[in-house]
C-alpha cells in the first residue's frame, strides 16, 4: 500500500512555495544582525515552532512545522514553520494578514498568551510563593 504516493509529493511541492518563519525572526533577545525581523517592542522572548504553529492555527492560516531544518546563521536554532499567506490565485488566505511582516507581528502578540507559556508562568509563581524565607546572616568581620 502506497500511502505517501503522488499525493504526498504534490502536497510537498505546494508547501515548498509557502513562506518560511524561523523562531529567530520573532525573538526579542536577538539583534537584527542575529536574525530578528521585527521591532524589539513587538517581538517576544524565545518563541518555539509549536507556539508559532499554534498561533497560525488560531489565525486560520495553514502551516507546516519542519523540525528537521535549522536556521542557516545559527545551526543550533532547530525548526522552522512554513505558512501559506496566499492561495494559488493570489488572494490572501486571511484577508486581515496580507504580508509576512504583518503575520510575524500578529504571531509575536499571540505567543506570550500561548497556553504552554501561561502554564509555565503559573507553575513558577506557585513554586516561588511556597518557599520560606531564610534568616539573614549577620555581617561578621
């Protein structure tokens, strides 16, 4: 049984035409020289491919995660997301988002609100409030 037959190759060739978004493009901790593409004020710290893909799904934009790919300037940054901004006839998939830069800004606004990040922050807050304070040491000379 050929599951990935010609249909899989056709899908792969259409995905090749989609725009690429690396997490570095949205990372507020990176400089423009290191690959950031949007303003620091609009960027978010350390976005992941999964967060970007979830944001695209929320915006109703088709996307595909490629975890086996790396950012060319920094091979330790693994993963990228391909997004379809326009249909085959050239009309935008989401009329509110026409350019790649508009999409990156929208994603950067959504990533900090991602359910994975809010769970991490809640866990950090609950663990820090549960600790007892240590007695202060006296300055001995």
